[in-house]
C-alpha cells in the first residue's frame, strides 16, 4: 500500500511539474513575441463637392476574422475633410505597436451624426445607413513583422461614396468605397497639366480605375498607391471644351515615383473635323 501511495504521489507531482513547465514556456513565448508597427494613412479620390467631412471615431484591426478579436489601435474622434487629402496628402488615423503576425481585417467606426458635405456652398448632413455599430470592414491581410512599420493606405473614394438620396430630410447617403493597399508594394505617378483648367486624373488598367486625383493650383498631380505594373494615365478637364488625353504604357515600380512631366490637353474641335 505504501508503494502504491508513493507511486500516486510521484505521478501527481510530475503532473504538476509538467503543468508549470508548460505555463512557464507559454509565458516565455508571449514575452518573446515580436512587435511591429502599423500606420494607417487616409487619402482620397476626389468628388464633385466643396467638402466631404467624415467623422472617424476609432480604427480597429482583427487577427481572427471573427467579431470577437477586434483591437483598437486609435480613437481619433475627429472629422476629416476627404477632399483635402489628394495629390499625396494624407492623414494618419492610426499608429500603434502590434504583436507580429497576420491581421486579416481592419475596420473604421464612423459617427452616425457628425458627417457632412458641402455642395455649392451649402452644408448637408451625410447619413450613414449602416456601419456605425459594426464598422466599415476591409480585408487587408497585413503582415506585421518585428521592428518594421507596415504602412496601410486607405483610399476613400469620395465621388463614389456619396450618394444623392433625393428626399428631405436625408439628401445624401454615405456608402463608403475604400481601397486598401500596402505602401511597401506600391509606387506613384507624378505630372502636371499645362492648361489653365482644372482636371481630373486617372490611373487606369483596362477599364478599371486604380487611382484618381485632381490637379492642384499649378496643374500638378500625383497618383498614389499603385501596385507595380503598366497604366494608362487619363486626363479629363472639369469643364467642357477639352479633349480627354490618354497617355499609355506608363510604368510603376515599387518604391519609386514616375514623373511623366507636363501634359497638354487640347481644346475640342467644335467642327467635329
């Protein structure tokens, strides 16, 4: 009997020792987990408005693709005029250290009451039909690596995101169209338009718009967040009387900016000849 009791005691002690060893190993693994940084930059594809003001309450990421694993990386609680974020301008809406690993999703929690647009000098409420509670979710599959900053570009397409509702008191709806890209795998296209007209500029692959901007005060433009490849740059004057100009076979290399120089858009031939 004594031998049996000793055997059971030794087994129990061994089990406890294994438990504590596993616990210590787990703590060691967690303690040794690498840390990287995610920076989230908001920029814009322009729309036909004076202002598009979107109020961002918080920015969150998720490692699990489930609704239980969201982690807040910033709470701006701030309104951003999207139309100021063109030609390379951006706002950092999130900047935080995260454990290394893959983060499949990001979401923006927007206010339901504090979004507005200004059209022809008149301010209108911008109503969000859904998204305030569950957020605007985007698939990103961001790979956070030790001691490296991962820069996520969020291209908020104001022109496509604002929808005219037509009936008061809700005149405009916000149905966000956002494109997310990893800055580390993108490049840019610079240039300018010599004509003294305001123009929209598009980077196209086939019939698909990959980046959009408008010319600045001196005709300059920058198309950002483009993955490596070949594009057609299309320039379209904002007023009638000008031809659309397409510049084909513009290459983009990761980490570089291709300056295509000054471009001239010609008046349309009113005679049709």
